[in-house]
C-alpha cells in the first residue's frame, strides 16, 4: 500500500504499532491479516493520500523493515561517536549511571501486584520494602527463555540452606513480594490439634472445678505454644526440603506423646507430658543454633530466642521434681516467660532509639536484623485454628437419638447451640474483618502482641464453653427431655441437673470469648463510614456489656439448661443484629437495594453504534468483536 499525502499522519489506536523509515515513510504493523485489511480501509477513508507502508507482525517484510531501521540508527550512532567523541562518551556514561540508578530506585519504591494486594487486604505501610531479585534479568529475556523456564521442573532436595522470608532492619520491613502459602504439613498438624482441643475441652467439662480449670489452662497453653512456634518458624524461613518434613514429623511425635498424657496431667503423667513438651522446645533451640551458624545476619536474634527457651526449660525441669505447691509456683513463672518474653525482645528492637547509652541499646545492637512475621501466613494459620475450634464446638453438640420422633428438648438445645456457634463465626470472620483499614499486625507491634494474646484467651475460653455446652445439650433437667430417647452411650452422659461449676465454665467462657473478640476487633484500624447508624466503638461497647451479662449469668437462679441456652443464644444473636444494623448508613435502605444492578462494558464502537444504543437499539456484540474498529466507548446498562 502506497498512497500519497502531505498532511500529518492520523492517530492510531495503541494496538497498531508504527515506526518511521529512514526516508520518512511511516510503517504500520498489524497483528493479523484481518486487522491489516481493516486498517487499510480506515486509512483510505480518513486520509486518502496518506503515504505509508503496512506489514503483518512476524512476516518477512516486518523483519526486513526492523533490520533496515536498526541499521540506519546504528550508522547514525557511529557517526555521532566519530564526530563528537568526548561528548558521546560522556553522554553514554551518564546514561548508564541513570539507568542503574533508575533500576535501583524502582526496586526500592515500586510495589508489584502481589504487594498491592497485600496492602489492600491488610492496610498500607510506608515501612515495607520489597525487591524482586531477578526482575531486571526477567525483563530482557526472550519469550523462548521464559517459556523454557516455565516448563522446567525442580527436584526436591534433602537439604537446602534456609532463606529468610522477611526481616526488620532500622525500622523497615524487607520482604519477598510473593505471599507465603500454607504448607500441606501445616494442615496435617491441624488435624492432630482437633483431637487435642477435644481432649482438653471434654476433660474440663467432666469435672468443672478449680483444679480442672488450672489443668485445662496448663495443658492448653503449652499445646498452643507448640503450635505457634511451628507456625512462626515456617513463616520465618523458606526451606521446602525433605529435612523440613522430617523435623515436622519429629514435632508431631512429640505432640502426640504430649497429648496422650494430658488427662492425668496433675497426677502420674505430669513428668511424661513435660518431657515431650521440652523435647520439642529443646529441638527448636538446637535448630535455632544451627540456623544462626548458617545465617549470621540474624544470629543475635536466634541466640536470644535460644536463651528464652532454655530459661523456662530449667523451670519446667524443676517442676517435675518439686512438690505440688512448689510445682504450681514454677509453672506460673515459666508460662509467662514462654508467652511474653519474645514480645519483650520485639519491643527492644522496635524502641532501640529511645534507649541510647543504656544496656538495652547494647542488646538492641545485636538485634539489628530481626525476622518479621509474614502477615498473610500468620492470619491464615490463625483463622484455620479458629475454624478448628468452631468445628469442635459443632461436633460437641451432636448426639444420637433412638426415638421415632426426635424433635424434643435435646434437639432444641442442639439447634440453639448451633445458632450460637454460627453467629460467633459470622461475627469473627465477617463482621470484625469488614471495612478493615489496617490489620493489627501492621498497625503497631503492641497491637500485634495484644492481637496474638487475645486470640489465645479467646480460643481457650471458647473451648471451655464448648466442652460445657456438650453437657448442657444432654442434660434432662427440663421438660420434654427424656434420657430414654437417647442411645445408651449418650443416656449415660445425661445429667438430671446442671452443676454450678459447669454453668460458670459455659457462661464465663462464652462471655470472655465474646469480649476477646471485641478486643481483637478493636486492635485493628477500621475505615469510617459516613452517617453510620451505630459507630464501631459504640457497637463494641454494647458487645462488652453483653459479655459482662454472660459472665454474670450463672448468678441467675432457676434457669434450666434449655433456658440458659436460649438466653445466651439470644444475647449473642442480639450482638450480631446490632453489628449488622449499626454498620449500615442512615440514608441507605437496610432491607433492599436502593437501585438496580448496573452492568458496564468496554469495547470499540462507532459513533453511530453508541447513538443507536442510547436510543434503545440493539447492537450485535459478535459483530463488534469481529469488526473491532472505531472509537473506544463505554456504556452502562441498567
């Protein structure tokens, strides 16, 4: 195609590339012959005398044109270097330095798609940096190289050097841009914790006394500590080798041995239980020492973690040789060290600038590089554990009926408990995470520590309440609750009245769990909505008031198991209704949508097509796709 014109060339859509030949003619590159024909027709209609060349992408003509233009510009570059040698060399040097600086600046400031998704979900932080190691090399590789790399598999190694996923340094978090996925063996570990939660909850509900509560707290806190430490190590280091699986298997062996000694923890099996617990903790200390040798950058933090393992381990060992009163004292000294001292080390790192010239500043100098928690992995693992706890509470409601018509008080109590658990699940996952602006992990290190400790208290309280709930469902202290309608195994568990300790376990556990959920929600920063019916802080105040009522509910005399479940379920549902109603806006309808659904489409349209659609006409979408010409138009359809 060669048509003469002396006017400016028309503007082309971005999908048609164009170049200029040495003689000044424009070369258009079309993606396919169909697009070339369409472009030829449009150029003829718009500028009949426009002189240009048209080639198909990938054709020999396309290759010849590119080679011609490349050779012409190479000759110009050589001529410029010969004519102005000094200026040319200085310009090349400055150009190379600018390219290097631009690449470095881009690596330090640009966020890729994965990190943008992280910000949109957990909140933005100006202290996060990420860098793709091979980003510069990837941009210059050919399509064949990228395809070959995509098809190339990887072999699993027996051992690989651990790699830090993210770390703190001088107030900044350096992290990989990709998300840390939950490993399959972590889900396998959760299966074992289903049994651990059930054993702890059922054991406490069988004997609702102060001693049983102390034993429940001890066994549950230690099992939680083992779970959280495994989650932390997986979040810190990337290995993905066979040795990692073997270490997890050893962890499972220790955890299984620990679990089999829970029931009589304050009796003959205490020493065995603590032995299995310490086996895993000391193995973790050995792993940290080995990793400290391989990764000197974080050696100070790892050695500090080893010290924080060895100190309480000495107390745990001493508790196995002490009498009952001394044992309890050693236990409740060792547990706070296990739970809270790692948080103190984080606080030292994050506040080191305030302690210049003190011994704390000297300690912080050895902790300049500190592995950071991966926010995606931590939240996913915590949500999975909470789901396991909710699952236990649902399983605890189930019983077996042998009556021909089993709609009775037992069934009603089970349904009330199911509604209660479903409501709490909705509050935790849907209400409290709605309109999240900044997650507690990213908001502040103190908010993160409160978030973590409140989860422990929330889960413990809810497991205690769920264990008691299973007893309340089977109690036959109300009308239409004949134990003969239950199968023998469940009839033996049915009690004629509710022990006062069981009432306290259920009501106080549920109330504390609800209050902890409010505290977890308050640790986040939420987006504000104009004209909200009830502000977030007011809804949380109502939740805390309901939690206080639940805690004091055992003081109400005369409530049967059915009445108690109906009351607690009504209070929990009331909290959900307040949250659902309060998070809406006053000027928006609550029961229905204010407007119909709108569909938006973006395509290439002629002006007459747009006018026809606005007038109610029908346009064939398939014909638009084949034609794919004209100006870009956007049309909303109700």
